[in-house]
């Protein structure tokens, strides 16, 4: 039995590579454009608040 070259796989890989390369051409805008406000629904000084404050600084 003769097996031919896997043209479908080659075509699929080519399309996937072209799609991956074309995605880099678009430039994203700066996000977010405004400051983000974190609302922590727990008391100040607790572990959740401390984590949220550390996260907000990054």
C-alpha cells in the first residue's frame, strides 16, 4: 500500500504558522487607559487587604 505525502497536515501547519505570524502585526493599545480601582470587601489590615495592596503596587 502506497502512502502519499500528508498534504493536509502541511496545509494545516502552514495556515497555523501564518495565523501566528499575522497576529503580531496588530499593536495593542495601552490597557488600561485609566487607573483600576480595587475594592476589597474585608477589613483593612487583614490578609486579604495586605494581598490586595501588594497586588495593586505591581
